[in-house]
């Protein structure tokens, strides 16, 4: 069982901010960090979940309508708690530089939808390659075409397909986009499917689990699975016990 901190440790600090990433970096038993990427108006990959700004910042409108300089001036923390008023929308480069020396895996979810962000994949791959983090990063998306673009740009990259519905013909989908990782919504994470995927050499991730009861019920077949959670603390005891066996 490998713990992936969803948007950083987002039950402790505002999601997708440096405060959330630093909290996750403080703990060796956390295997990796997941973050979301959009493109600014001037083509800079920025870390934020929604296509729009209202929920997690004091901005209005779509992310792609603003330059990175404009986005970086927004308050991305006060919505969560007033003490986080100084948190800003990070660039992908800023976030990756903070994580790099930790050795933790980074799952970059590309929030591509069709051709919403022309050139997104090129920009994201360029940042990862320039920082020499290709082996440390997993590129993932709900958008099949986006995953295919990553394969064409960087065949050596770790690539994942994110599935939020009943996983029909899943092996065929993975083969089509040349992905070795599957990120599966936890309601569809049945033991038979997980076992089949692992037998085919697919790395399985399950999202987003914040209920310790689910972990306890499914612990046996979650042993070699990446578990994405907003609250990594619910996985701590399972991971530390496993490491001492």
C-alpha cells in the first residue's frame, strides 16, 4: 500500500498549494504527491484543480484567461482558513522543484479536455525534462488523447489513465493509449479487477479514499496499490506496519 497525498496533504492545508505539498513532504512514509495542472494565458503550466478560479481563489473566471503573473497574485488559501492567506497558485515548476530532492513520486494530472489547452502536453513535458524528473513523474489524465500525446512526446514517460466510471474494456483502453498505470475511482476497485490488472503488469491506483473503514475492509487486496487520499494519516499505521514485517 503506497500513500499518495491528493493535491498535497489537502485535509491540512488548501489543496494544490505549497503549504499542502510541504506538509506531505514532511513524512517519509508518504510515497507520492498528486497535483493538477492547467495552462495560463501565456502558456505556463500552473497547479490548480478547477478550470475556474472561484472555488479555491479570490479570482473570477477561467484559469486560461489570465497570465501566470496575474494568477500568482491571487489568494489561494483564505477560502480554506484565514491563516493561509499568503498561499498562491504555484507554477508546475515551483511545485516540482520543492518535491524533487525528496524522491517522492509526483502524479501530474493534466486537466486537458479535447483541445481546451493547445500545447499543454508539450509545455508540461518540457518542464519535467528540464528539471530531470522524468523517472519521478507519472503523467495522467481522464483525456485519452492527452495521454497519447504524452506517449508521442516522451515514450519513456510513466503514463496513467484516470477512470471515474465502470471500467469496461479497460485493458484495451490502456493498450490504446500505451499507459502502464490505471487510476481507478475506489467504488470500482474490485479485487478481481485489481488482480487482473496487476497480473498484466499494470500499476493500479485507487482514488480518493478518506474513510479508514474502507481501508480496513479492503486492506488485503490494496497491498500493492497506490491509495490517493486527502488525509494521509488514515494510511499511516498500515504503511508503517507493513514496512516492519
